[in-house]
C-alpha cells in the first residue's frame, strides 16, 4: 500500500495548507507520539529552519505530542543537528526520535515534517504508514502539553570541529538564508571568507541563493577572486561547490575527492554507495582505484540502508547529499564542507583541483502523461531499451522511472559518447509517447 502523505523526504507542501494546517500539524504531533510510544520511544528532539511558518508549526506539533513524550527543543538548527542529537541521546540511555520542520531547498512558502528514528536516520516506510494511519483515525482536538526542555547546538558544533583556513585562502560561503547561517559562522574561521545568504531569514530562504541557485555563488566567487565557493540548502543537509572558474562541483565529484584523500592517508574506504543517478564517470574512477561501488534507488534513506547492509561508511548523491557515517548518521552539508576543505588543503596549491574525474555525458527528459502506467507494461518502451542495450552494452546506462509526486516519466540516459545520449533519448521518448497518453 502506497503512502498517502509521506514522500521521499517526509511530509511536504505549502505551509499552513492541508495536510499542514496548524490543526493538522497538531494531529501529526499526536500521531507521531502515539507511534513513537508504541515503539518504546521516550524523547523527541524538535528543530526547524527559519521559515516564517516554522515557529507556529513547531508549537502546534508539540501541542499534539502532549505528555506522551519528553520534548527537547533544539530550535532553529540544521537538519543534521537534529539527527546527530537523536543518535547521541539514544546512545546515552533513552530511545529518542527526531522531528525537523523544514522544506529543505523549497521556496519560503513551503514547509514540511521530516522524521528521524533512534539511529538518527529517516523513518522507515512502515513507521510512516503507522503515523499516517494514526493521523487519519485521531479525533480533531488538541491536547495538554508539558513545557519542553531546551537543547543547544554547541555539542553538535563541537563534534564537527571547526576549521581555521590559511590566511591566503579565499572562499565564499552561501548559507541560503537558512538553517546553517548561524552555525557556519561558528565553524569556519581564518582565511578570507565572504558570506552570502546570511543571516537566517525565513522570507528569503532559498530565494536566488543556496545550492539550488548556484549562479549567485559563481558570480560572488568571480568578484572576490575566491579559490572556491560553498553553497548549502535551506536546512543544511547538503552542499555543492563551485571552483575558481565557476564550474559546479557536485556530490559525485566531492565523494571522489574524499575517497582519494582517504586512500592517500592510508585509510581507503571499503566502498562507496551512490544512486541510480550517480554519474558513470564516478563508478569508472572508483573501479580504477580499486574501490567497490554500488547503486541504490534515489533517496538518502536507501543509501543508508545499503551502507548498513555492507558496513560501508561513505555515500553520496550528485545533488549534494554526502553521508560520512564516521561523522554523523545522516547527510550533513556542514560536515561535508569541512571534510572537502580539509581534503583540498592536504593537496599542493598548484594541484588543488587536479583530481576530478571526467563525467560521462548525461541528459534527462521528462514526459508528462495523463495517468501512470507501469514501465513493465510499456511494450514499445521496453523494446527500445532492449535495442539500446544490445547496440551499446555497458557504454550506455538508462534509467526510466516515474516521479514520486506527479505523473511524469523520467528518461535518463548516460553514455561515454554524447551522441549516443542524444540518439538513445530520442528513441526512448518516441517509444514512451507511443505507450502513454500524454498531457
């Protein structure tokens, strides 16, 4: 049975509209607490990003939790700080869950509810399903809430260990007017730092800045003559870079740098986990370095499951989610930025960027359909995919999947030759159009 409210990253939508009205958020709090109590959870860590709706939503959620759980309020904080505190508190004694109120990289008018289990990882589907069921069955009423206790960010920041840059190192750091704005200033010192997307500001979060709007960062790097730029998203669970020439350095390139740095330090990673969207150039580079690589479905929760299964500690998505299990239980933009800067500074200045792999050409086409139809039932599309495999073999990689939120079929092709990408996509799109009723 598919989930009704939860998507790939919690419950997300326009803030204060269904299913995120304040009355509904109170019911979500009650539902969360009910499921958590049945799982033996005693405490709940609650944090939020600086969106204007986050404060009222946090109050409504905590009201719904009532006396069922001890609530520990972290306040305005990056999502990874919630996850890290959850794992720490569980280890110290009582089973703890976490709740982050954020819509990540979405615009200011959106918001959402992200849940974390006692490991500091995203809730599993069975837990999300139980929360949905409890939400639908709960009466529409409020509960009495005990005064929550306070947590601060200092333990999390101390765990990350800030970095003092060399005096001649110039960097631009873009905090997207989001949840990293205060924490980053405490972590990055020395050098010549130019700040962008600060202070934290709900009405401006992710507006023209941050990891989904890298033009602003690239322009600032050029103006400042910086060595590089770092951009976080609104809730701080991912980051992306631009180099001195304004070229984007994505999560695939960043995890390749970290893998090489660990090899150079005599601490080679046992393997790296990526997703279906990870560039083939990274897989090729890791293979040539003797580092195993596997793919999962898109989403950090799938990365984490594969890491746990294999006992590996390093994973990434091209979008900037970088998971270092040695540092924390989830994707963490601040931790990633610190690790990347340390790895770059380990390299001679004249070889600082002489490590990137050559990405395979990749392109994505979206086909809007009136209704979803299982890919397995699309005869022409399957035939086209088989023909492409027969023609180019491992030289071409195809990913065909439906969007998780709308009737949009995503056709991704990646190949060693750009011409193969264009030809394969033309054939796939034509086949999809024959199989589907299009909008």
